[in-house]
C-alpha cells in the first residue's frame, strides 16, 4: 500500500482526485490483492487432483452431466446448508473432472474445501 501511495504522489493524474477518492482507490487495491492471495491459498490447500474450471467443464448431454444441476452446485448453496458432495462412478469415468471445478468455485466464494479420493478418505 505504501508503494501505491508513493505512485499516487508521483503521478499527476491522481493529484486531481480528492483525498477520499485516492484513499478509496488504495484501500480497494489492497482488499483485492488480499482476496486474491486468500483465494489462491484456499485453492492450494484443497489439494485438487486436477486444475479444472467451470468454464472448461464439458456439460454436453453425452457426458451425462445435467447442466442446471452442476451450475446450481457451483453457486454453493449446498455448502451453506452444511451438505457434502460425493461424486460416484466407475474407474475412468471422469469423476475428478467435475469435482475439481465445483471445489474451486467454493474456494472463490470464500469457503474452505478439501478434495479427497475415496481411498484416502476411508483410510
């Protein structure tokens, strides 16, 4: 924040702004940086098997994933209701791929998430 303040003092375009607006810009920048680093820490702590995102998730009918259900889960209401998600299916069916984007969506919303394979969870 100190470095940004120094830049504001040196840059003439900020000199035209009232003090409150300059202070608001500095605080907004600091909050955004903290949010991003917190999000990154939550994602790293989740130990995802894949780095998949909702945008990259194949929701075509041939995959057997119901688009509206996946998008509903991505909103995170299930977390607020203290529910869990178990993604089931045979080996090689691609269970990890839909689980990772849902967990990342939860991390982005500020929740802690932990990805476990069944064998590790049971152990």
